[in-house]
């Protein structure tokens, strides 16, 4: 059964636009689970542009809410993550000037650092994932790094689909990477830039077990409401 993780960072973006307390990401975390999401994703960025430390602390402390915390390799952020103890961690690359996470991690250049970080999270019994581009070398390196899961960056595929370009090579890369990961006993997730159409395309890859979707869900919910949007995604993911 494929799972849906809802990224609620942009609830905090909206809250921060006013510098007040509404809309509240902690309420959002509880609400999306009530509405059928399997987990909640938040990204504690170094520049705290959306989710902040207090949000992270409070969301990680919620009962019956599985929390997937995205973190960079920054040592201050890693320390906070170990303190707040989310259920899951996804290590992502981070660049202060980017609008959003633009690609997967460079596993080769960061191998030693990642090995140390993954060891710490796994010692704390936190399911650990690496956000990677869809290529076979990175899957093999992920195995060597001993992670539980990989999240495949689907941004490129999403851009091709949205601009009506041929996406078959990119989809094939995602398919092959997912198959190898699964064969090597690494759980496969997918995320970034996903909407109804791209998610539907990816559901054909049986190895993908979890989708983490944020911006489109929150944006679409402005028009149709979270209950409908989450329900529609669950339906797509189930089929
Ligand atoms: N997965 C990861 C690892 C991400 O970094 C992001 C963006 O923060 C997402 C999923 C969600 O991407 P989007 O907001 O484009 O759906």
C-alpha cells in the first residue's frame, strides 16, 4: 500500500507573511493526519524561512502524527533533529539562495559526512532517508551508506510533464533507480513538484512506497479545501 506524506512548510510560509500565529502549522499537522495523510513532512531550513524551531519541537512531540523532518547536513540542524526526535529524517541538500530544493544530494562528495550523520540518526532509531537524483550510482552509494530509504527527486520529471515535453527518459531513470533500490532492500520514496498528473504517472512504478507532496496540495487546498485534495491524492495513490 503506497503512502502519502503531506509537506506543510507552506502553511508556515503563509503564517510568516503576517508574522503572527495563523495559520498554525501544528494544527495543520494534526489536521492532515485526520484527513488521511500517512505522515507529515516539515523542513527546518537553515534560514528558517518557513518552519521554525518551535514548530519543529511541537510537531515532533505530537502523538499519533508520524513526522518526517527534512534536514541539511548543517551540524546545528542535525543537533536539533536529534533533540526533537522525529519518526523519520530525510537528508536534503540546501542552498540559501534557492527558492526550493533544486536537486538531490551529492553523495560522492559528502560520503564521509553523510556516513557519520546517518550513523547518528540510526543509533537514535530514526528511519533515515537520502534525497537523491534518479541514478544507479547514487542508489549503490546509498546502499553503502546504510540508509533505510531514498527519496527520488521528481522535480525534473514534473517540469517535463508540466511543459508538455517528452518525459520518458526521465521516467525510465526513476523506474530503473527504484527497481535497483528495492532489490538492494532500500525503501523508495518520491517527491518534489508533484501534482495529480505526475503522481498518477509515478504510481505505475510499484517500488515507490511513499509520496511526499507539499506545494501543490497547499495551493490547491486554497480553492478546494484540504479534505478534498488529500482524498483525491489518496485515491490516485491507491490505484
Ligand atoms: N520531498 C523533499 C525531500 C523536499 O525537499 C520537498 C520540498 O521541500 C518535497 C518533497 C515537497 O516538494 P513540493 O513542495 O514541490 O511538493
